[in-house]
C-alpha cells in the first residue's frame, strides 16, 4: 500500500520548486551567448515568443498529465492512457531524466570545486594557467568524482526529506538566495568601466540575423531551459493540488526562468566586454573564460574579484542543485512507486546508480579511451542522446498524446480549473498543442540533423 500522496504546502513553494528545476546551467551558459551572437534583443523577443507559444503549452500539457495522474511520470501517462502504449512516453521521460542526472551532476560538481578554488585563491593566474587548471581538473580521475558524490549526496539529503520538508523547503531558501546573488553580481558587473559595450551586445536588436536556424535555436533553448520532456515538470505537477491554476503557474515559472536567463546575460557580458574578452558558451565559458574575466576586471580590487568569483560559483551551484533535485525526484518517485519500496530506498537506488553513471561520464573526459563511442566521450553521448533525441521525441509525443488522444473533456477539466479565467484560453491552448507544437518540435529535430 502506498503512503498518502505528498503535495506542495504553499503556492509560493510550488512555484519556486518548479522554477528551481527549470533554472539551471542552461540559463547561465547558453542563453546569454545565444542572445549575444544572434541579434541581441531580436533573439530575446523570438525566445519570448517561443516560450509563450510553445514552451508554456508544452509545460501545461505535462502539468495536466502529472496532476491528473498524481504519480510518477510513467504511471501518470499510463493512467491517462488507460495503460496503453502511450505509457512508454512516460517511461521515456523517466529515462531521460534519469540519464541526465548523472552527467548534470558531474558539471554541478565542477561548480562546487570552483567555489573551493575561488576561496583557496587557486584561480589566479594568466589565461593559459586558468585554462590548464580546468583541463587538468576535469580530466582528473579522482577529484571531479569526489565533488560528484558530494553534490549527489546533498541532493539525496534534500530528497529523502520529502516533497514539503525537503524539496519545497530547500527551494524556498535557495531560490531567493540565487536571486540575490544574481543581482549583486549584475550590479558589480554593470559598474565596471566599459560595461555598456556588453549591455549593447546583449540588447541591441539586429533583425538582420533572424533566420530559420536562429528561430529553431531559440525554440530548442526554450524547451531545454524550461526542462520540458524530462519528466521533471510532470513529476512536480503530480504534487500540485487541485486548486493550482496550471496556466497561471506555467506563466509564472516561465517568467522567472526567462528573467534569470536575461539577468545572467547582464552578469556576464558587461564584465567580459569591460576587459575585451569575447564570451563563448558551454563549460569553457564558466570554467575558463569567466575566471579570466574576473581576474582581469577586478585586477585592481583583488578582494572584490575574489568575492564575485565566489558568489558566482555559489550561484551556479545553487542553480544546478535545484535542477538536480527535480531530476533526482523523477527517478526516485518512479522507483519507489513502481517497485513498492520506501521513498528512502528509491532515493538510495537513484543516488548510487547515478553516481556510477556520473563517474563513468567524468572518467570518459580523461584518459579512459575505452569509454568513448565513436569520436564522442560518454559524457557527450549522454548529452546528445538526451538533449537532441529523447527531448524532442518526448515533447513531440506528449503533444500528440494530449492533443489528439486524451479525451478533450478531461483535458478541459484540468485546464480550466473549474471556471477560472484560464478557461478562456482553452481553445488557443488546444490549437497550439495539436498543431503548432508538434510541427515546431519536429522541425527542430529535423533541422539538427540537417534534414531541413
Ligand atoms: N532547465 C535546465 C537548465 O536550464 C536544464 C535541466 C534539464 C534541468 C532537465 C533539469 C532537468 O539548465
């Protein structure tokens, strides 16, 4: 017999927890770069359009399935489809979330190491030193794995305290802290001499750069950033109460996520441009380029540079931790409900196995050539398979399922929340989920394989 279903205790806690799942490394290391490279404000506008027209409907679809099912993602899809083959879409969501947990934890562990390195003053040196520091650390067979274990144990600790006592409580503490850190660094960065060039780069609209590739890039980024099709949204929604207005919540979460992404741009570009460095994206941005930027930008005030670097990696670690919590919960809920074991045991299975997956991913970046598949390290394979194949596939199938196969009455009941204003948008929502979202997702998928 399963214990009574947990739920979030307050609206604020529920929004912060879900937004915490969405706000992650993608907001900091990918969005600002994409915006700066692809037409600044023009990209930001298109991104916001993608969030409104595609991200929010997909998020609401997962909310509906999750809350209706009030169980892990696999079982929620199974309940909604009365046990037919659509349940495997739920299983795909769980699998995607599970596989991401291991490698996401590796990068999250690197953030913890960089907090330590900032405090210990290990990041000072010329650019080539900072680069070799990262290379030797990330390919080290031991140190990244220690941090990987540390961050997964912290996540484990939160998860075993349950939905209210663990996830909700931690999110209520961590998310406001993340915001404060973000604002402090934005202010410090924008006050540097020459910061305005960075602000220009981020916001100056250049509609000449808008083409199909950019459009699809914005679309892919909005899905990744909102954690669509990874099981996270559906799992958290299973803890929502019947009173939760799903559309309103999706809008609030998307606003928080997009705001953090834009503020991350205001944190990175002004500082980078003030020292004449052109920022890039991905791990090299946060682990190589930015330590150099901090060193140079605050060369005359080393203490301030030290503090900003520390705050920056603390912020990244918080963003990563809240995302890891949402990922961990996807598989924990799956294991404990499907195997009929306790929540604690489910969490232990997830923590132990994802440490093993993460350790292999980490080792594949070093000397362990056996851990490569073709020319890709195991780490890159996980990233590719989950982000570029499973994510679009899961999103596409979810839209088809909810739009075309679930009885309309049932979808409407969940969506309208018994007569709130959201009901007015039901027609638009259904149109987007039936036609626009599947087509858009299909085009991202085909585009990334150069088919269109
Ligand atoms: N949305 C997260 C980000 O922006 C990435 C993520 C995906 C986190 C899936 C959790 C689950 O970084």
